């Protein structure tokens, strides 16, 4: 699994996915932040995150890089957990999400599930699909998977969710994601 963006949502998502045995590579453009995480320093405070962060680094299930190619090369699933700051008119600025989507189209070499985890408006999945499709030469699926993480409870909310929402028209992606989320929705 690759998680693009190591802000609040990305770091909690990546760390909690590693906690159930997945190999997760988190990628961020901030080289200093990536180096600190490689050194075992959690860049945000969230109760219980430090414990599972440290455990999964030690067990080689959680790693960090600034190299998008390296992060997605072996990933079957790519989470986009990128900032969507409000624009001047109050609408979400999708430039980070769409920029990464366009780059992914250039570098993916086999089937990938690309998941919008960022808070985005309705219709973003189609925009992300079009951005990836500009350059992609392989099959891929775009999935919307909104997060319901409360600050101060994010680790518990991820590990024991009251709901997991997945929007996709792909049976293949649905099957893979049902398997991914099975440990959390027993």
C-alpha cells in the first residue's frame, strides 16, 4: 500500500493499515519531515499513534520516502491523502490531488486502485480518473473512501470504525477493499 501525503489523515491511515499486517510506504514531498519519520519521530500528536507507529517501523511494515515512483512501484492500492485547502471562493483546491493523479498516470505500470481519502467535493473521482487517464497505459480504478477520523480519537476511529464507506463501480476494486478493511469491521 502507498499513502501519498503524511498529514493527519495520511499518517493515521498508513500507520493503522500497517498495524494489521500490510506493508505501507508513506510518501511526502517534505524531505525534513520524511527524515524525522524515518528516525521514529511522529510529526503530529494523536493518542496511541506513537506506539503503533514505532512498532510498525520496527517490524518493517511502515516506511517513508519522498520518491513517488518508489512508493507506488509495488503498491496495489494507493491512498491519496493530500491537502484540499479552500480556494478564494471557498471551494476545495484540488490542485495537489489532481497533480499527483496526473503523475501517477505517468508511472503506474500495472493495475492499481487509487483511493481518494482526502476531503473532496462530489465529482472529484471523475476528475482524478481523467487526470490519471491522460498518461496511463494500464488498467486502474478510482475509489472514493472518505475518512471519519475525529481528532484525539483517530486511531480508535480507524481501527474500530462505526462505518467504512467505499464508492466504486468496479467489482475488482470492491473485492480487494473488502478484504483490506475486513480486520477493522469484524
